[in-house]
């Protein structure tokens, strides 16, 4: 017989809220891209499909402008850190 834990892990409410806000921001950004891609294009259709799938997990009003700004700042900081890391050359290059 397989072993199973006696108790299930307790969900971290803070992480759940952060995920909701992040997905809400992603949906908003994808919506802007749909407009730029042209509503009937293959790219726009793919974006709309992703938006529909993500929207199932996001509650209405899950994100606030301040939370969105905070997430965008965090992403910008990560991107800056990644760009400052020394680029590794492949062996033999």
C-alpha cells in the first residue's frame, strides 16, 4: 500500500492572493496584446484562448493597481538582475 500523509498541506493564503493578482495582471497584459495583434490573427486567437483558461482561476477584482505596480517593479528588478549576470560562453567558444 502507498503511504500518504496524515494531514494535507495547509494552503498559504498570501501565496494564493499573490497568484490571483499575478494572473490578473497577465490577463490584462494579454488583453492589450490581442488589440495590437489584430483580433482575427492567429496570435490574437491564441492569446484569447489563454485568457479564457486563466480567467477561470481569477476572481473579479482580484488585482488592484497598486499590487499590479508592485508586481511590475518586481519583474523589472528580476530582469535587471538577470541582465547584469555574466553571460556564460558555451564550452569551446
